[in-house]
C-alpha cells in the first residue's frame, strides 16, 4: 500500500493496486487543480466524486497519462502513467467533452481508433461492431450511414464509451459517462460499468451526481478543491466523520419510552420526539447505536417498526466532508 | 504489477505502422476542409499571375514570377496553411486526446502528421510548378525536373517550419504570416547577404536564377551560396524545425482543446 493521506478501506491480503497515486499535485500556471493527492486502487468499480471544479477531470487525465503531475507520481500497472505506451495499451478513456471526427460514422470512428492499438483492419472492424452493440448502439454497429454530427447526446456518449472499450482495457476511466443520457442509456451504461468491474477490470467513474454513481458502485474517492477528502465505501467514509452527529429516524410503538432510555446512553448526543410513534436519535457512534437499539427497545418494552438514516447516503457524507 | 493481462492484446503499432495509420487519418481529415478551398485559390492565383506576366516585356519574367510569386509567396503560403494545422487542427477539434492516448509514441504522431502535410504540400507544389511552366517560357538552362525538385524541397522545408511554429506558438498563423512577409518577402528582396536567411532566396540560387530586384535596382547581383551551402541550409532548417516540433509536442501537456502549459 502506498502512503495515503486519508484512511483507506480498499486494503486486503490480495490487494494489488492498478493505480498508485503518490502525493500528486497538478498546477495550471498559478492555479492548483490537484493538491498532494495520494491513494491506490485495485480492480473493481470506483466512483470519483466531487462538485464541479473539484479536480476530477484533472485527476482522470493524470491517470490516463494525458497530463504529467507537477509533483508527486502517478503509476498505472507499475509504470508512470505519462509517456508509457505499454500503459496506454491497457487504458481506455472516455472524456467528458463531446469531441469527435464529426464527419465519420460511429462505426468508422471506433474502428479507426481501435486500429491505432495495433489491431488488423478486420479485427478492428469486428471489435468496433461488437463494442457498439455492447454499449447499446446496434444501428451504428450494423454500419448505419448516420454521421456522428447527426447523433444525439446519448449516442455520442456511447460512441465515446465504445472507443474506450474496444481494446478491452484493464483500466477504464470514464469522465461523467452518464451526463446527458436518457434513463434507459443510464441504466445500460451503469450495468456495463458493473459488468466490467465484475470482469476484474479497474473502472473509475466520475460524476458530480451522487445517486447516479451510487447505483454503479459502493466504493468511492471523494475530492473537493483539488484535495482528496476520503476514500472507501459509504459506510466507511461515514465513519471518518464521527465529529458530525449521525441521525437515525425511528418509528416505534412508544417514542417517549425509547427516547428516555436512549438519553442515558453515552454515544447518543440528542433525541427529538417528533410524534407519539416517531423520534429522531442523534449519535456520534452509529455502529454502537445500531448494535444497542434492539436491546434498548426490548428493555423499554417498545417495538421498532421502522428504522432509517437520512445520513447514510453519499449526499449527506459529501455535505459533511465539504462543510 | 497486476496479474490480469489481456492475452489477445496485439503489440502496439511499430513506427512504420504508426506512420501509415496516422498519415492516412491525417489525409482523410485534411482533404475536404475549408482550408482546401484556400489552397486551390493559391494555385489559381499562381497560374493567373503567371499568365499575366507573359504579357509584360520583362526579360526576367520567369525569374520575377518564381521569386516574387511562386517561391516567395504561394509556396510558403501553401505550407503555412498546411503546417500550422498539423497540431492545431486536432487541438481545435478537441480530438488530440484520442491520438495521444493510443500506444504510439508522440514523436511518431507528430512526425507522421508533418510528413503527411509535406506530402500534400509536394503535390500542390508540383501542380503549381506545372501551371507556371505551362504558361511561362522557362530559360533554356533550367529543366522542369529541377523546378519540381526545388519546389518540392521548398514545400517540405516550409511545411516543417510552419508545423514547428504551430506547435510552439499559441497564435501560429500570425507568427507564420510574420515569417512569410518579413523573411520570404522583405528580407529576401534586400540586396545583402542576409537575404539568404530566406528559403526562397536559396531556391532562386539553386535554380541558377538572378534575384530580379538586384538587376532592377541596378545593384551588383549578389553571388548566391554554393549548391552545397544552400542544400545544407535547407536541410538544417528542416531538421531543426522537425526536432523543435517533436520536442515541444512530446513535452507539452494537452487538455481537450488547449495545451495546459
């Protein structure tokens, strides 16, 4: 494991990092886009989250070797990402912006891009057709004459995805792949990302829309203003912010009885009775509270009908971390 | 580092394959563009001015046209239009990232595009030369083959030069235009040895023609450099331009539609 500035939850006995980012910083002139970022990532899907301007795209460009870090290092499969043709053979990148050779058809574009990996003309064509089918563009795969300039936003997004996938990369970096796509396309792309992760590839998916990425993966890297805020799964990240109270909404048979019992517990920082059968508990130690709740309910003779937490989603985590 | 390797992955394209693939892509992308119209306008201008020159009584009509119109303006202007687009076209289209992410060294990406642009420039140089020799009577001691060879050499050197300018400067067209006017038109016309900083002056010298301005102004005609000297100068400009272009292209970090540094 590389030295990390935030607790990592991706570690394990079998862990082999595809990406090792060590104290990487990136400056554009006098503006710092990424500030001393360190992390490592193995196989599977990882969501890269942050608000607009957080440094997500810069980080992704560092990962695929389009940029060289101003300081620190970014290694992919054990080699520096910038300037290594061996790394580029194993990396696929779907950029955020819609730039194409507009007068080409989708099939022609993907085939041309695939040829540049060293595939023969026939294999490039075969791969382009297969991958266009896989991303949900069967008309383009069958040689439709429509040019990319005539494609909808969703179709363009899929062509970008296809060119990144055609050479079966071991690391796939997708910059806002769901932007501008319809619900059906979102579902297709999300499903595809999950499949690629299951195949053992490393997939980095960026978004500033948290619930979108939450549907694809539960592993995240959170960045804001060029700094790495946290990495791990939602629950683990949530544990990093113990200084913020965690709220648990309860629907019970007797809210006052359970409230008075909860107040005596050291990890409960506050209880608000919101109705005769509902209460809101605030705790600084969610795990301890969740573990104790059945016992406390039993002791106070209360039946818990429903339990949920408004803080157990990425939106809340992100709100806390960027506060 | 990671055990999972794709066994079906082919070797990255070698230099020759890279040149072929990227050259073909460049040619496909370059033929039908608005710039092509300007290139054809330059051919038409050259042919028109050559035919107008035939109506004058200037005994050095051929030398005048070659120096002032073809080698001194049409040839570098053609290369300017082609050369500055070698990197700039992809940058402006935002598609440069697709090329830089393929497993082909940046030096090959750049060189392939420069040589493809040179190819187009040579074709246009040949067409322009044929247009001139069809209209204007050429001196007996000069062969069409020599003119084609000189025009081609000039096209290659100018294109490499303007490609390098396109890689180094953020406003390459203006810088290139500055070179064209300042060096190829003004400097080349001045009767002192500094004129041989201009590529067109060497082309005139290699063809064995006198620079018309010297005779027109009643000045002593300057002796051009030797053939070896002129060829060496053209070779040095070409190699330097290509080297600078490759070096900058390899080091610069391109993000979407603009270099980041």
